[in-house]
């Protein structure tokens, strides 16, 4: 059997912490259009392992879980903060003048991009686009099921990348121009390509849904190679993307969403069907950030909403704080003055399992609830979907019976009190506090119903801050707390929050013409204040 070789073309040099973090993901930016595996069709036919092993590695690289600090800059210091899920207890990098206060550190920001496109050290991990390119070349007609699996994973990852940066290299991957520059797709074109690819994957897997064969079972860290499970996940992913573009492109969203809703295989419905990558025995990086690194704590909006709702999931997500006696939970605001690690005694994250969440049935019920609000055929009742979403989340986290919770029409987000610095308080009556309650109210206007759906969806999607941040940007819900300290130099208005991450200096250096053209697709400057295509005011 031929050994797969990883070719590292270059190492980036940068100072201090940024250099260390970059080393894991940004080796090989110049390889963005190359095939890293010396495989041929004969190898593929001889042993599934030669195509299966890259799949295993790609799944564990959706979140770069090892070493854990890579995911810390890939997602934790971006989406997890900006979603309101988590906060940093101290100044962390650059004396607190960093992503948390809107001074976007380039060495942090390019890690997600590098983990999607570049080779990743150690060699036990690979990046999605080189792997997808290889599998696309090798799968052919005989291995179409492997191609379908690849397409689902590729769309899953690259949608997340696009939702951070906007334009990405997708349909033009592997197609350099004569001057060796590489063109980006606009976010609209990328999304249309995502839909095309997910439709192809669904078309391949549909006739296999009843099959008991599992040719890639030993490589599948999510569904043990079960075709129907992947098919339901693909339909659910299609619905997620349809909802994401529903404000900016309602006709396309409706077409794609109704296709997902109408498919005979259905969508994710129960927590047993949740999509999550089994990373064991690798430690869950959230446990590492919380305990070994002591770098992350509960976010202040989580405290406000979950305590205000008397939500039993609070104790499933976090542990009581040690800052004061009694069983209290305290969260940290993002974007505040942090002279030292003074919030270390605020609530830590609860111990998390050896799986990394990709999508849950609870999220899908909330997607269906919004689809019903928008009048999409096949979506059913918004109220029923909403309540099923809450119940699925309670079941997933062992939070008990949701019946009493769902009839609560008085509980609201609670005021926030920072026990360390009153400047950060959010008092009762503040317009920053939502007044939406839990019980479904059929007579409410559309926006009130949408806020209710998204607030519960936000609670249920924890700890996936990347997806929660995207939904906050799209809808403005739930209400979050703006930064107190804004070090963006005016690039990111405090009142409108951060909207995206800028392209990295490495991209400007290695693909200058391509990235310069990509900036023209943004509709604004290349900074964190520019809205993405689907992020319509």
C-alpha cells in the first residue's frame, strides 16, 4: 500500500504567539490549487483505506481539535465570543487589545482560512479543499457514494468559511489564472455552488437510503457509514443554508428550503440523529480552554437569558461561579477592560463529551419553525416546530421535561450585573435586554415570533458559536451586549457589532491579485464592519 505523503511548501514567519498559532494551519498556502496525494484509480480500487483515511482526517479537521489551541483561534476567539456564548476572563493576547475588543489580530484571523485550504501539521490532520480535490478526481462513477460524502463535508466546512470571510475560493479551486492568481467566488456564487453540490450528494444517496451496505463505515466518525443518516443530514444542511439566505434571496431560499422539506428521507428529528464528530480519545478542546488554559468563561448574554428564563440547561452548559457564595452563575461580557485575569472565578464551561457538534435535531426544528413563518410548503406549524425544538434540546442535554418551561409567558432576560466593574452592567429596563418570553404566542407579529424562535435556537445550538454568530448577524437575535472597549479604530461600529473577519495578510502576499478582486465583491472595505451578502440590514 502506498503511503500518503503530505507536501509542505512553505512556513510562515511571524512574531510571538501569532507565529505559533499560524504554524499549525498556514503551512502550504501556496498549495491552494494542488493535489497533495499521489493516488491513482488503481490504488483506490485496491483498498478503500486510501480514500477513506483522508475522510477520517477531514472530519477531525472541521474543528482543528488537536492541538486544542488551533481551534481556539479558528473559532473560539471569533464566533464563540461574538455569539455571546463565551467570554475571556483576562487580557489573553496583546494585552487585551485583540479580537475581543475588535482589534482583529491577523495571525488569529487567518487560521480558519488556512485550516480549510492549507496543509495542516501534524500530518494526522488534513484540510478540506485538497482532500476534496483528490476524492473528486478518484471517485468516478464506481465510487459515487464516496463523492457524495465528500460533497456534504466540503459544503459543511466551506459554508462556515464563507460565513466568516464572505467571498471564498470554491468553484475556481484548482483553476489558477495565467498569472497564477486564483479567483474567488462572491458569497452569492459560493452559496449557489453549495446548493448545487448538496443537491448532487442528495441525488447520489437517495437510492442508497435503504441499503445496509456501509463501505466507508470504518472511516466515518459521525454516522458509522449509514447512508440514510448522511442523507438526512444533507437535507438538514440544505435547509440551514436556505434559511441563511432567506432575507437577501427569498426566491432561491424558498426553492431550496422546500426541496429539503419535501425529500422523502426527511430531516434530523431526534437527538439520536444529531451530527457530531467523535474525536475520542482526543480531549474536547472546550475542556482544555476552560480548565488547562483557564482562557474561557461563560458569556454575559448566556447568564442574562438563561437565568432570566430559569432555564434548566444553564447547569448543563456551565458550572457555578466561585466569585461569590451560593449556587450562582456569572458570565463575562466580551469587549471590556481586562487589566488581568480577574474573571477567572466566573462560571466555567461544564465538562463536554468527546464529540464535536455539527448540527442538532433541535436546530432543524427551529429551522422548520422559521420556514413555517415564511410560508414555505411542507414546513408544518411554526408553533409545533418551535416546541419540538425546545423539547429536542431538553432531551439532548438531559434537562428534564420541557412542558412547564414552554407555557412560561412571564420570564424574560435578566439584568446583568458585573461584580467586578459596574461600568459593564446592563440594568433592568435597558433596551439591550430582550423582552421576548418563552411561550408561543400565535397573535404576535412576524418579528416577535422570529425573535422567539432564534432566541431558543441560540440556546439550543450551544456550544457552536460560529453558527450562533451567523444567525445573530442575519436576524439581530437574540439581543446581545455590545463591546464596551472598541479598538477597531472606527472600522467596526459598536452599535452594529462585528460583521465578518478580514482577509489575511498572507492572502494579500501569496495571492494579491486574487484577493484584491475579492475585495471588490464585498460591497465595502475589507474589515470587520462590512456586512456579508446574506447579512441584509
